[in-house]
């Protein structure tokens, strides 16, 4: 009965996203030809076909996860000798102030660089992908201050009220896609540092989170496996338009074997181990502006300081719409995410709920929000018992690009976060803690393609 109840929201998400096909059809037809010209095909299909151009691109995602096909990621592109080279990333230079008795103010930088190389291989397409981060050098010790955040360690102790820096080699992976026929494409993905088929697109790559320099509080319940040291994923993409199910778009079914251990404190190393964990994910892209996914995984001893395994479930719905008239050139991107972790030696699961949205209007302007409810049981690691506390975090922010051209997007921004919490936490966090960021954001311009 409990499993059936959990399936209900997943089915609901897929039905809602499927119904979006009719609402978006007319507007999307005018966008498809432009997308086919600017985004190279990874699946090896004919991108001049209007239906195929509605398939999400693996260039604007993490691992094998899908964002809506209408997402255009700021990047530079170069073509040389049959190869296509792509470069994108983001640098935030930030002053971060966290309020209350457990808060602090620090200068910091969250950042990543992703490079991709693509080439035809036989009848399919090979995509090589590398992601690097210098956060081990640009984060304050013990990590980025963030009230109520938990996960991983520093000097052998649990990190609390801090977000850990990401690894230097955050992704070193390859993706091969091979059309079996016009209806089905096979995919094979993996590498020594890669992302299994578990969770939504990780927050750093989500269009709806593109302007927010801070990790979600629910990161370790939703998408924290985005850097796993040893991953093999395989699956199939079904073109439902070729199967007389045109209103359902594309369906992807995939499974992974991976190393389920969280990275240790050596952020510059690759910590290979047995592929002792597994996951599966079902994703649907019913229209260019919509994607939905449900995933389940069993992680073997993921936490260094906690005994036992974990079961993780996630479901998400992502929407992205390109804007033109009225609000000028831009987009509106929104994600709704649920994540649940059941620890082996705990009776009750931990849940997380996230709604985030970014509105880009008149090209240079961005307004964003992130609303979260997250269960936290690691706020007091030295205590004899570890009860779960329901924490709310409500972020509102904006960015204005003062450089915005085909080469660069450089913006000045800021945000403020308010919290809700049980009253029993007031002596430790204060009655009404507030945090804020002021930052400069730097990234490539939008889809410059050089030959």
C-alpha cells in the first residue's frame, strides 16, 4: 500500500506533463527549426525532423538527466575536423552572510567549468564530457557557510551549517548513443567520475537555479550523487511519435551500477571503489518545454560516518519557456522536486520538497526564487539521539547583467533567505535568522558557434 501511494505523485507528474503537449504545440513548432540548427544531435537522429528536435539535449544537463529541449545553455562552440567542442561554466564571486548564533560572513567563490567534445562514431555519436571545479581553493574552511545545511565531512567531523566544496574532477565521463531504428536509441554512459541515473538534473546545471550561488538544503536527498567515482549506465530512448503515441513525446528508461560512497575530503583525487550501488530512472519529455522523471536507488554505505545503506527516491517536473514579445528576449524556468531518503537503521524517512524558478526578461534581467521544506537529522551530530527537524528556507533574489553579448554574460546580483524551524531550535539559531548573498556572476555568452 505504501509503495502504491508513492507511485501516485509520479503518475500524476507524468500525466500533467503529457497534457502539456497540446498547450505548447503551436508555439513550439516555430522554435524547432532554430534549435535544430544550433544544438548538435547526440542521439544520432536526424535533427531536421521536427519531432526529434523536441528531444532534450545532453549538452544542457548533467549525467544522462534531461532538461526541457527549449533550454539553451550559455556556451561557446567550435567545430574542427568533424569534432564539435563545447565550453561552458559559471563563476560566482560572493560575499555570503549567514545570520544567528551559528552563522558567519565569508568571501567565497562557487564555480565550475565543463568541456565537451562530440564526434560521430560508427552509426552513433560519442560525447566526451569533463567538469572541473576550483572550489577546494575558493571555499572558506570548513566549507561554504549555509544555515541548516548538512552532508559530508571536514577533518573527520560531520559538516553542519556548511556546504562542502565540489571535487576538482567533478565529471570525467563518456556518452555513446546509437539509433537501433527510427523508434529506439540505445545509450551507454559512464566514467571514473560520473553521475548515475538517480535524481533530477543537478542544481548547478538546472536552468531554474542558474542565478542562485547556493546549494539547496535538500541536495543530499535529491541530487548529491552527481559526482560518483565509478558509474556505468545503460538504457533506451523511445521516440513515442514513431510509436503512434505522439502526444507523449520521448521516453527514456535507464539503469546504473555505481560506487555509492560520498567523496572524501581529498577533493583533488578520484576515489574508485566497487560498483556496489544501483539505480533506475524513467524520464519523459512530452513537449519541448517539459520534462518529468522518477528515480529510485539503493546506495551502499554512502556516508563516511554513518552505518548502513540508504534507499533514495526522487521525482521532478521541469518547465522552461522561451519569451519574446511583452517581456523581451528571455525565458521562464521552473522546477518542482521531491526527494526521499530512508536510512537502514532509522524508522522514518527524510523528505525534501523544492520549488525554484528563474525569470529572465529583457535579456539582461533575472529574478529568481527557491522555496524548500527539508527534514534534517544531522544538525547535532554529537547528541545521543538524532531527531528530525522540518526546516523551511525561502530565497528571493535578482541579477542584472552589465555585460551581455555573444562572448560573455557578467552580472551583479544578490538574494536574501528567510527560514522556518521548530521553536526548540531557537537557542541555537536565533528566533528569526536571515542570510544574504551579494555576488558577481561570470559565464560564457549564449551559444556562440565558431568554425
